[in-house]
C-alpha cells in the first residue's frame, strides 16, 4: 500500500473493465499476450492484481467466445470477478461490459477501463487517477508528456515537418468516467461512425471534458514479444524497491 492513503469516500462505487478479447496479432498469430507467463503468473493475473489494490466494487473481464483460460485463473478477489463476452473490436468489448454493468450498477458509479496487457501500472498512479476524477467530478485518463521529437512523414521516407510536442501527451490506461456517461458516449460515437481509439476519444466526441493525470513511463502496454521481457524487468524492479 502507498504511504499516503487516498481520501476515497467510504461509499465510493468503483468498477473496473478489462477488455481481453483481442487477438493481439502484433504480438503473435497463435499466442495471446495476456496469457504469457511472468514470474509464475499470467500477464492478466498481474494486471488484475494491480487493479485490485483499489477498493473495487467489482471488475468485468470481457473475453473471447473461445477463451477457456480466463475463468480458470487464480484472479485476485475472485468474488468480485464478472465475465462477459467481448466484441469484434476493443470498443465493442468495452460497450458489452458497460451494458453488463448497467444491470448491476448505477449510472453514477465510477468505472475505469484498463488494458489487459498493462500489468505494470503503479498503485500510486491508480490512486491519483481515481482521486482526480472523484474530486473534480470529471472523466480522466493516465497519460505522460511526449518526450521524443516527433516527425510528420506524409510520403515515406521523407520528413514533412517536425511536430511541436509541447502540448502533446501519450495516453495510457486506466481511463475513468461515470458508467452512464461513458456508455452514452460510446453508443453515440459508434452510431455516428466516429473513430474510437480509446475511451477518452468517445467522451471527447460527445463534448465531455476529460482531464489528464500524469502517469509513469513504466506503465507499458505489452504489444510486441520484446515488450514481455521489458515488463518482466519492470515488475521485478517494482517489487525490489
């Protein structure tokens, strides 16, 4: 636990959604990245354990129809685990989970969405995100300022211009909003054919304010095979601090 405990209200209803139905084709055509092993646990088990450092009311895993692994795992706080069928794309999995939650939660409950393959998110970052949302009554995401020089390349390999990075942030997860607000935003954005790359983009589409909460660069998403070893090193270093 962190040294400075957040001042969460005792009646806070906080839910987590973990979309885990994707094929992860950039990682492997045959192996799912969330079920790769790090120090005796799957990536998904690490991720769920991190999220359960918060006082969750429950969490929903949106899994694929052929997934016969997720329900067999020793997930943290299994009594709070729920499962629903994922969708064709990440956004459809999130919407399915929100629809599932609508039957057991209130529209004003807070819900955050976190990538299944982001097992290194720190407890302090999670607490900062939730505290920011609760205090401001605004949706929020973890993000970090862009560090590297960015180049726009319209016709490869020629550089068109250097992009001003002073106002650019790299989005991470979790991303948090009230259940009813997020569900409505995603439904409206999908109906309009908008491009939805994360929950914030759907909220932005309907005019909802979304705040950034500075996260950490070690909150990596496992996308390629090399990322698995990096995640292994990060998790080991976090334990040894």
